[in-house]
C-alpha cells in the first residue's frame, strides 16, 4: 500500500537553516534546504510504500551551517536536531484512513543534553488513499499560505510540454538559484532513496489540467431539454447513493486527470493509461467527447489487452449527468465481433434532514454484436462476469472516497411521511371537488327556483284538482317536473356513492402498526393513466395491498384517472421480514357489487434497494393497465423496531421445528452472504450447508438459507454459479432414495410453483409438464439436519397453522418408516470403503466405562479438550430405530493438531452387540477449511466388547477408511497422511481415557 505524506511547515524552530529527512523502512527522501527561517514552510508531498501497518514514518530535522558548504552543488549532511516517529497503523485507524493536518513536537535525541526536550513543531498530514484533499476552510488556509504543493515524488509522468519555452525557463530559473545561493539542495542520499522533485519538475507540473475550462465546456454543452436516457438492456452494474453533490461526483469520475481514475487503474492493474482532453463536437446537438486508452491486466483466460473508450456526454445540465461509454477491445478473442456499452447516470439524491447533498450513481451495460457468431452466449457470460468484478472494485474504491448514503432514507422516513400526511386531502375538500359540477349546481339552482316560485304563488284549484292533489297546468310544467326529478335522482346517487366510498375506506389510512418486529409502511402518493372499465365514465379507483396474508386498503378517489391519494398504510409487526408486496387497483362499484380490477403489480423487496423503495413508480400489469400505461407512485419503508431481538426470537421459534440450536451468524459472514447474492442489508443468514447441485454433472457448492430465500453458490475454477428463489416460490419438497450417482447420499428435490423462479432456471435439472422447475441437491454432510432445517423454514414462511400441523404429523410418521433408517445407514456406513485396522488392544476398564467417551459427559469433554479439540459440542443421542442411535459432534482443531485449524463436524451412530457384549460405533467425519476437504470424508468404526481373558476389561478395535467423493492426484498422499495422523491421535485419546478412568476409580 502507498503512504502519502504531506509536510507543510515548522514552528518555534530552534535553528535557522534546516531541512527534513523522511524514512519508511529502507525508503528515504528529504526536503529542500531553507535558510534563515525560524518558521520554515515547505508544502511538499512524498509517497512511500508501506509493507505492513507496523512500519513507522521517521521524520528527522537537520541543521545546516553555511560555513560547512563545499563546492557549488553540495551541502554537508548537517547536525541532527530532533525527530518524530509516527506509526502507519495510526493512519489506518483514522476515518477514511487519512490523518488530518496535525502538529507534532520534534524531540531531541537522547544523547543531546537539554532542559527542553521539544525543539519545534511540524505540521504533517498522512493518507493511505491518495493526494491531500481537504474541504475545510481552515485547512485550505494552511495549505495555500505559501503557495502550492510541490510535485508528488512518485507521481505519474506528466504530459510533454508543447512549447520549449517552459523548458528553457526552468533551466534559467534553476541556474539563477544556484548562482545566487538562495536555496541549495542537500546532497543525494543512497541510490535506494526517492529523489526529491527538481525545479524543472515543478515547472512542468505547475500546469495542472484546467478544471475551470472543463466546467466551461460542461456549461457550453448544457441542454436542459434533453431527457435522461433509459438504462441499457444488459442490466444494472452499480446503483448506489453517495453523500456528495452530483457536480462533484461528475468531476471525480470524468474530470481531466482524475486522481480516482488513476487509483482505480492501479487497483485493477491497468497500465498505459492515457486520456485525451474533452472536446466539444458540433452536430445535431453539441456534446462533449474524449477518448481514453489503456492496457487491461491479464486474467486467467485472457492475456493483457489494449482497450479504447469513447466517452460522450448525453446530458449535462449542472445537476444531472449522463455519459455513454463505448468500449472496444479488438485484441480479445472474437473482439472484432462485439462492443461494450456503459451508461453512467448521475442524478441528485434525496436531501436529508441535515441538508446534506447526495448523488445517485447508476451504471448499466449492454453488448452490441457487429457480426454474428456461435460464441454469442459465452461472450455475453464472460463480459457480464468481467464487468461485475470490475465494478465491485470500482464501488469499493468510490465508497472509500465518499460516504455511502445507506441510512439516508431510513433516517428521513418520519420527515417524508409527515410531508405526505400534510398533503392528504380531508373529506370536506374531496366533497367540494366531487360535487362541484354542472349536474349538482344546476339541480340545486332548479330546486331553489321552484321552491321560491311555490312560495310566491297562491294555491288555487283548477280542472280536476282537489285539496291534496296539485296537477301540472301545462306540458311545460310536466316536462319541468320530470327534469327536476331526474336531476334529483342523479344527485341522490352521487351523494350515496360518495358516502359509500368514504365508508369503504375502512380507516386504514393513519392506523398505526402494533407489536414488535418488522413493520412495513406504504405511502400511496398518486396514480397516473389509470384505466376505466366503462367507455363513458371515469373510474373510482382504490388500492389493496397484501403482504404475508394481511391486507390494507386505501381510500376511494372518485371520477379520476390521475388520483392523488397521499395515504399512509402500516402493517402490523411481522415476525419475519416480508418478501413480496402484492398491489391491486380496483374500480369501486358499490358496497354490494364486485369491484373490477384495473391492474396489479408485485414488488419483490429483495430486488430493490432501500433508496429505490423509498420513491418508486410501479407499472401495473393486466390488459387494461398495460394498454393505458397505468402507474402508481409509492414510498415503501421496511423497519425492524426491535433490533436484534426480533431475529433472535425468530430463530428461537424456528429451533423448535428444526430440533437444533440455531445461533445468529457473524456480521462478516452475513455481509458476505448479502454481497454474493446482492441482497439488502436486512437479510440475515440462518444456516448454510455444503452440498452438490445435480444437473448434467454434479456441481459442488454451498446452499444458503435465510429468512426469505434459498440460494446456491459455487465457484469452479473462477466460473461462478449463483441463483436464489423465495420460500413462497416453493410448491413441494421431496426426498429421493440414495443412489450410486449420489455417492450413497439421499437427494433433496425442491419443486417451484409454475412460472416462479425463472431467474434461477439455469440451476434447475428439469422443467416438468406443468411448467414447474425442479432443483436437485445431494451429498449433504448431515442430510437429516439440512432437510429438517429446510422443511421448517418452508413451513414457517408459506403454510398456515393447519397445514403445518398436518405436514409435521406426516414427517413424524415417515421418521418411523425403515426408509429413513436405510437412508441414514447407507450414508454412514459405505460398504465400498476399505477399512484399515489402526488400533487393537486390551484396556483395564469395562465396555460401559469406555463408552462414557461417547455420552457427552464430563469425561468426553475433558479428554477431547486435552487432545486439542476446541469448542467441543455434542448433541444428545436420538433413536433412529429400536437398536440404533445417532448424534452429532462439532469442534475445531487447535493449531497443535492441524496447521489449518479447520472445523470438524461428525455424525455418529451406535448399536449394541448381541447379549450385551459391547458396542459398535460408526462415525463419518467432515473437515472444513482444509485444502481438498470437499473431496473426501473420513470414516471410523469402533468395536468395543468384553474381554474373554480378563475380568473388568474390554477389547477395543478401531478402523479407519477414506471415502472419496472426487478424484484427485493427491489421493494417495492425503490417505497416507490422514490415516497415520488419526491412528496416532486415537491412541493418545485412549491413553487419556484409561488414565482418567483409573483416577476416577481411585
């Protein structure tokens, strides 16, 4: 790693003419000599290579006497005044691994006698992430008090000067300084030292890229009428929000001579990095373009190749930026047949309550084939994998420079919801908006007009009228009465429809969630282009949300295709995090009529980040919705209001069904799991198992189980296979009998619902006639534990209480069948394995006393602890059949036993000999975190019986065998080493048991 050191100035100096030497390990460098200055200012930058965090930066101050000068160019080394030692680890512990400018006291050497130990102070800054960048005004004043920094001592070579005048000026300046004796450089150290920058280098490097001209070009190409382009069809490589303004993020990524791009090139091993200046191309629309060339580092399959990027600004309006990058790699195999496109979109993020600016960076990709080729699928797969790994490094480096706005949405949830609440319309405003139309206004006017007319007229009988019966006196009056009745009927229907719609809301808006656990909050903002079931009338839409079997209903908006809801709906706390939110829009027809669906959608929480969920437009599916391009604007928040206790309670309830202790995995392991499958941070790992995925050929990997998904991951010679599906996607789980193809192991078959898990289709073995995907897993270390855990999680996520009870009863009934007995036996006892007798002997103890080594008691734990087993844990013996019992053991080898210190899991079965003559114990041992440990299993057999020669003694025979799951050329060596080591170890364990039994009997 590189250590950047910035030496600014000195104060309270005890000498007038001095220079400073810096050293890290064997690397040395020094500053220029400053004369007649009690407060010298250097402002110089140095770079060293630090091999580990235990290295120290030693800064030594030397006094130089004018009378000790010799010659024209040389100065004597001078006398040591004092030094400062700064460990590298102190920089690594700082925020962003950068030590801000700090004053360090210079201490005199121990051989110099002085009352005052300190002889001045040095202002020094250090960083492990590149050149000094400080935004604080105070530090900026410090930096620019005496001018700019000198050149970096290991800076990349600058561009060649186009005009020779700069070169002549540098030489002239240098000669003037030397002749006038104003500043002289101390003599060079050894050849291993890093040379300090010359004034010629200063002259050349004093012309940095003109950032202001780049900003002027951005302003010149500014066009606010351009729309932000859609993401490319290849997929999203990076979608992250950073606490930085969009303009600054654009400058860091695409500014001239960007330090970030240089660091990224160094991290990825890229060489010959060259970039042309940005140029404004005039055409249909003015835009900025430049060309960047570099040589990509060699990979396992492809040699180092030259790449050319053509970068073009599609949009740049000061706040939003879009850059299209065309990458051409003609030297790679089939490189002339395709080109890669990358689209960088930088848009402003949500403004937090602390008024911090944020910018969202979205990078998508696509591949364009210029020629047809049979290798299209392989090229796409290789390009996708290469880009994924490259942008993982890109994201990691960028997150070190800028803070990732992970908690921005969560922290501002209350503010966003409060703003939404204030925008919610009360019923009075809705009534005015709904009834303010021609029908209602004209009816009210006619009604009052007629009432006023009746008030003015005197009652008079005419024609066939009599008291109590008033008939129309003309056809005009008859028509007027009919119109008034029709109008009143329409108004009555509108009023009743409005009242029913208000009652239909069900008071879900504003109802707070109850309980502790995962709380889901949905803010329904608005809808756009909603369809209508009637060609003449507008719809009366309302939305129903369903999650984990619970529903929430929004209010009804009357006669509108673009409703404004601003409803806030909260679901009661859930024990487990939800996976999917179902959304369906209905047209309100009345309290007794069946509502018509206007569209539906499904939101998968695992495929969206928290920032996306906090503000998203959801397109609706369905014939009506798709024809109208209907959308809903939602803001979704998922919070755990009980912290880690919610997860622990969930695991505790799950333990009852699994029959095994489940503990919360470490944060590092959970974060690795989240990174592998691209999951949100709230997803926590429950368990994982080593197994094989059965397709055309078995693929060894690991099966990961979390609260919401089942995932499989394998990495075979750099070719990674990964997929996951939801627990709700599973239709059935079956167990197949052991076979030769599965090396005597049962097979677990997971069958998905029709149309589900299509993203995981590449991991399925078959697609049945009903359109369901079948996944086959086998070769589990402990099949019973894996199957019970998977079944328990599936029941917890998908089944109602009655279904859970019925399946548990069926499983209990199946456990009593001989099938599982044969299954377990065939897995633990493989007849084809060659067993070698490694120990036989008479022990002065009864078989019962020796079997105490297998009962999980004090004797077993004491002996195994002394023999080098750490964290030794056993389960109780469980009855498999009437005469066979089974248990599991796990521990970790100490470094004394194995240099790898690997973990060990064992499954043991014991059965009595006839006539109570002794016991037979079979054991299968699986090693973890040991080279080639997935290629084999170690099988033991302990035969303990009464001695036929001596009373109160027993005979013990031990056999060892190697069960190979894969072929390897190291098989003889591993077999020989394993058998010899375990034979010696077992003999030591039996000696410890014999000693402990004798001591106990005394």
